[in-house]
C-alpha cells in the first residue's frame, strides 16, 4: 500500500484496542522500507533486518516483540524469520532473538505462482502482481524460498516465533490459495499456526474495512480479530508490571539504550552494514 503513513489511522486504532484490552503501554514501530522500482531485493530484506535489530537493541527482550505486516510487508517478515531460523544463525542463538509472535495480514507467500488467481471481488490483479514480483526479484530466482517463503516445505517450526504465527486473510483474495498452501506446510512442519479466513474478504481486508466499513462494527472487525490473536498468544506478558520512569528518564533512554553505542558513535548505517 506504499508509505507507512498510509497505515497511520490503522496503527493508532490498533494501539487503542490493545490498551483497551489490558496492555499497559503498547507501542508500534513502523518501518518505512524502500519500494520497487526504487530498489530491488535484497534492499527491503536488509532494511527489515535492520529495523528488527534496532528494536532488539532498544528492548533487549524479544519476548515483548510482535512482528506484523500486510501483503509484501508480511512477506518480508516471513523472509526474515526463515533466514534467521535456517540460514543465518545457530538455533540456540536464534532462540534468544525470536519475536514472541508474528501476525500476518494477507501475506504474499508465493511471489510468482499460478496459485495467485484473480477473483470477482478482489482489487488485486494476478498479472500485474507477476510483473511487480519480477521487478522485486532483480537478479534473483523466483524459486528462492527466502524471497518467496511459501515455497519452503520445511524450517517453519525452527523459524517460528516463540508464540507462533497468526494469519488473517480473505476468502475472495488473489492470494487465498497460496496462503492456504503455506499454512498447510507450516502445520505439517509442526509449527503453531492460527489462521482466520474471512468469508467474502478481499486482500488486506482488516485495513480496507477500517477505511470503507459502513458501520463502526464493520470498520473494527478486522482490528478486533488481530487484537484477539495478540491478547490470546501474549497474555502471559501483557500485564507484567514495569517501574514507572520520569519524563526525563524516558527521554534519555528513548534511543540509544544502554546496550547500544553512545550517541556520538552511533550511526544509522551501523544497522545496514558497509
């Protein structure tokens, strides 16, 4: 959908719902990653990893982190999880860095696939998506399971966040069959997955409903579903009491944290490599 600013109302509403459900101080970090055709793989993949590393440096505890995204953003989350869980680090190291939960809205699981098919209801077009997918690939193969996560038959349990995967998608969306195949592979590999298929739903329907729903109930239906998932999976940590900080303390610790270099030495490029 473009810039993170597009999602601002959705994200503010989500923070409100989480607060209403008992989370004491929920916060959302929204990553503004580079879009095609401005750059191609692995630029977006690297930016996503840098964003998560920043959160890890600041939080110091991945058990309080829930990663989420819709469409291509959800694809990048799956790509990072598979990469760290299978290709990048020893399992014992990755366990300490895993997010608590992944909430995925209409993930683009198969970048180029016959499983992506047009429907009478969805606004996405399978032919256009194949073109965009090819642009995103750059010089890489469409059969790369890190780029096109739905092609992976294994590693889903190893890559799984500590509290599993939650997936929300529409029955009428272009990616429906591909998402269902990916969900099946996750479960077959022993991963903990909760998938919610919305009858009549189109691509990224929780976001679309917030803007186009005809009633307050319809507008919040998708948000309420994903909030329920977060509460259900992260309820063991949501009411943890933390010491209150003064405004000055909170400001001085906002970033960088004690785990990061001092401000005079810190550079954003430290998260992207040379």
